[in-house]
């Protein structure tokens, strides 16, 4: 009955109720879709770092005069409880066969069986006569799969293309099997990548590496992606919060709107409230009646707003950011609903309280 | 049933203190039909509001059914209103959004919430409409679809809903023509015969005469009984 009465009271002023509803819809929509936008940005950026979070990269400390790792250094690192991937690299001139063109590229030597750990998106079936090239090299020199490239006058067939992975393999690069690399450039390692299966072990591995390599002097520099990734994620979360904050302003305005509508409604219904009190309504009954009205607006408005924000968020993320909508973004929709309902509830409290504490005699006397 | 002892109620208007009730004492027994009469501004409405627990006296004691109401808080006064008192107003004061039947159900909802099933509430409300002699076919009409007399019958049915021992009527015929008003007074008389204590505030002597006893009030004082 309370609900029924609240519903009828809202219907009594259809336009006014619809305007209040619209306020909540827009507010919830702003919060949720801005939240989704932030989430989409985060998703898009962290996608670029996907797969590197499990890596600890060890570089020789060139500042102390260490330019390369020796085989002994690598063997020391093999004691660690993780996959050790030694990587050689050098810059060299290569020739594009059939185009009579020479160009510079960073050449990487990686063991055939280690390539799969680097998440390069290639078929991991490198042989001693084939190479992988990165997309930048491919675009710059207009070469593709199955084209031939000359390195040190030996021809290699391109087996596949990868996107250079952040921090480990640079852009405009070529990957050779390590065996071939060593034949050309000798036995020196310019970095060692440690692949840690469980991200929680990364700190342990870093500490142990520190112990093994940097005991006497600072021989190596140790980097891990997880801290970087974490700070990027933190920054993105803050951005999301900021966007949601902007959205909240519109919800605040909507809340003030509802409060205003309810306050007007209290004043209009003063006599009715007096009558209800005289026939046995308690303060609580009157409060409930008004709060129901706000809740109806809040819940309906929030649900409509949420629905619309999912659609809008999806469009923004998929077509504007060219990323996919992550499921966890729905949390922003949930936040939007929560804020929407909460705002209407809070903004109804004062008018409801005011109605509940009306003096019944004065209320009855009013017209 | 209703006892007032030396009740004083005053208002401050500008720099003057106006005594709406000045040392009023009265006693109304169970089953009585009493009219309180007096010109407007005499304090009769204030008296009714104090009996009806809508207002509190500045001084003096008020007993409703042997309960002293001076010391009760808002919630306790609401409870007394629910249990003991049915109000009937001059302007009927029905809730315009609710049908006749729903208006009668409203006090039941305030009193019982969900402790009484909606069917039982409906049944009780229909019973009350019958007691107030309103044809059942009007049960689903909204107040604005009913005549004044019919609306007042709905209001009386609403006052009866919680089966209170006391009916307080503030100018119940004031908005009705004399014929309809007469019928409403007949109904109140009938309800009084069935055991309700009825208190009617009016300035109409024809209405007052229906009562067993007339209390005249002037300038906040009872002048004669």
C-alpha cells in the first residue's frame, strides 16, 4: 500500500516525476559510462604489456664497465628457480634480397626453444635458416613472410612477423636462432630474461638475482615489469576515479533536483500528512511513504541509466578505443546504480523528515 | 472515558498571550454523546485537538481511557490515536489518490502493517463502510467521484476502522446541506447507541441538540453545561 501510494503520488505529477527521473538517468549514465571509458583505457594500455608482467630482465651494468654477460654469468643465474632466457643482440647491416637495398636492424639471438616464453605471437618453429622480423622492420622495408634477407651474406627466409615486445625486443629488429647468431657475432649475452611463472615470486627472484650477481659490486641492473605495470594500473584507476568524480557531479545535480521535487511535494501535501497523522500514521509511516517515492525514481532511473551506459560504454570502447569491453567494467555500472539509488535516497531524507515532523494541527489547518 | 483537569493552553500572538483554554475541567463518560459548542475562536477546536492527542496542554491533566496523556511522547500519542480515537473532519479530508475502500484501509495499515492480511483489511474496511451506511458499489470510487455526504460516510468508516471507543468529530456537518447533515448526525447517533463515545464540536445548535449533553465554551472557559 505504501508502495502503491508512492506510485500514485508520483503519477499525480507525471512531468515533474519524469524530470526527476531524467536527472537520475543522466547522472547514472555519466558515472557508469565514464567509468567504463576509464576501464577501457586501462584495458587497452595493459593489453600492450600483456605477457611481460612475468619477466625479470637482467642487464649488465654498463656504467661499471660491464658490457656483456659471459657464459659463466648465465650459468650462475640458472640456479634460480625460474626459466632463464639468455638473449644476444647487436646492430648490423642487412640486405633485402631482390630489392638491392641495405638497412640497419637490431639482431637478436634467442634459443629456438626459448622463443615461446616471450609471447611474440609467432609459430615458435624457428630453424637455423629462417628468421622472424618485427612489424616495424616489415613496414619500413616492405618485406613479408617468405621474403629473403641476407645477413653476413647468408640468406634467410622470413618465417613470421611479431610485434616488438616492450623492454625486451626493440623495434626494427630481427630474431635469429642463437646458434646462427653465435656463428656470426660470437658468444656474448647482452641481457638475460627470467621468466617467472608465478608473479608472486618475482620479488624473491629479484632478491636472489641481486645476491648472486651483485654481491661484490653492482654488476647488473635488474628490472621487472610488474612494478611498472602496477603503477600504470594505479594511474589508470585514478583516472577512472577522476572520470567517475566528474560523473558524480551530474548525479549530485540530479539529487538536488529530487530533493527539490520532494520538498515541493511535502509542502503541497501538508494537509494530507496532517490527516494521515491524525488517523494514526507515525513519523515512521510518513518517512517511509516519502522515501518510497524517491526510491521508485532512484531505482527506475538507475536501471535505465545503467542500461544506456552499457550501450554507450560499449560503443565508446569498441569503436573509439578499439578495445574490447572487459567484464569487470560492469562494476562501474554497479557503482552507477548504487550511487543513483543512494543519491535519491539521501536527497529524500530531509523532505521526508520534514514531512514526518510536521505539527499535525498546523498541517490540518493548512489548505 | 475522557477527563480533563484544569487544562490551560495558551498562544502568544504578537505581544499578547491568548488563552485558548483557560482552566478547563470536564469529564465525559463511556457511551456518552457530547456536543461542544461555542463561537469560532472560543477554543472548542483546541479542546478537541487536546482530547485527540494531536496537541498537548501547557498545564493540567488529560486522561484518555484512564491513561494520562500529558507525559507521553510522540510515538505513544500516535499509539493512543490508533487505538482509542477516530477522527471525523469538517472537510472530510480523504486522501484524494485512494479509493473509498483504500481510505478506510489506511488506518488499518498504519496500525497493523503486515500483521493483518490484505484480505482481512479489505474485509474490515467493507464492514466499516457498511456501518457508515455507504453502498458497497461506491467502494472503488475516488473521493472526487463522491458527493459530500458520501465522502463524510467514508470518513466516518475510516474513523471506525480500528474500532476505537471514541469518535471525535470537528464540525462533521459543516460542509453539508442541512438534510445530508441531519443524516450524518443520525448515523453518529446510531454509532453512539452501539457503544461509541462521541464528541462533536459544532456551532450549529441543531447539530448540538442531537447530543445527550451540550458543553458551551466561550473565551477558553466552559460557561454552562
